C-alpha cells in the first residue's frame, strides 16, 4: 500500500461513514478529490461560491448539502482510483491539521 492509499484510510478516522450517509444524522463530511452533485442540489446550496470563504470548502459543501435536506453519500473508491494528496511531510502536516481542526468544528477537545 503506498502513502496515498494510507492517506485515504486516515480520512475516515473520526468520520463515521454510517452517520454521514444517514439522512437523519447531522454528521457531514466530504473529501475533495472527487465530489459529485445533482445539479439541482448544487445550485440550491449556492455552489462553490457559497463556501468560497471557507478554509475547508469540501467539508462546508457537505454540511450545506445535508443541512439543506439533500442526501449525502460518502463512498471510498480505493479499488478504483489512486490519489496522492500531499507530496511531502510539510504539506501533509499543514493539510491534515487544517482539515482535522476544521472538521472538529474548531474544537480539539470533542
């Protein structure tokens, strides 16, 4: 397993996929290598412009989709694609600390 695949496995830590995919749960998450939307849902939430000020816009899009009453599905395609998220440790540290901090609603004691 290479580093990019290991990074994908790390994504799901702290993000329960069953809760993300449950329409009655408020838990939302997205990872941006690939985001797919129905045009109706994307337009309804204001698209990327609605989250342009956010540091982690993919997570903000997921939260907007779910809070607007649309279904959200998080799927791993580890057998289908390979994505290299970061090329070195410095970039990995910056990216993951930002994503986890924002993902925890800026509360590391959760």
